[in-house]
């Protein structure tokens, strides 16, 4: 289960046996949110968030959404590298909030 990012305590990863639509799981404080990226012709046209286990508090959810908005194409790239090209993913650790 490769971790793509660790962002101010939020772990963003996908599982090795994933399926489409392209999605990642964000974990924080025992809660898990699934973020799905809908892609057409190489462009992400929609991003959805759904709680899998528990809920993020409002501030942490806002942090997550801001992070995903800024990094959605790098997540898409990581997905393609891992699932299509068998490239090992190394997590990127970010300890400061995005402004």
C-alpha cells in the first residue's frame, strides 16, 4: 500500500490492488476519506470526497481539499507510474501547511 504523501499528519495513499476510478485514501486520526479523481483525455474534470471511516474535522478537511486541489495531477502521475509502469513510489513528506 504505497504512501504518496504525508501532509501535516494526513497520510495519502492507495492500495496495491486498486481499481478505477483513480482514487486515494487519506487517513488522519483514525478517520479515512476516499478521494476519487475522474479523468477524461488526461484532464481531471471532477474530484469527489467520501468518508470511509469516521470523519475529518472541518479544519483538517479544508487542509486536505486545498492539498488535493494543488496536487491532483501529481497524484494522477503517481497512480499511472505505479499501476501502469510498475514504478516504486516514495512518499513526499510535507510538514508545513499550504497557504
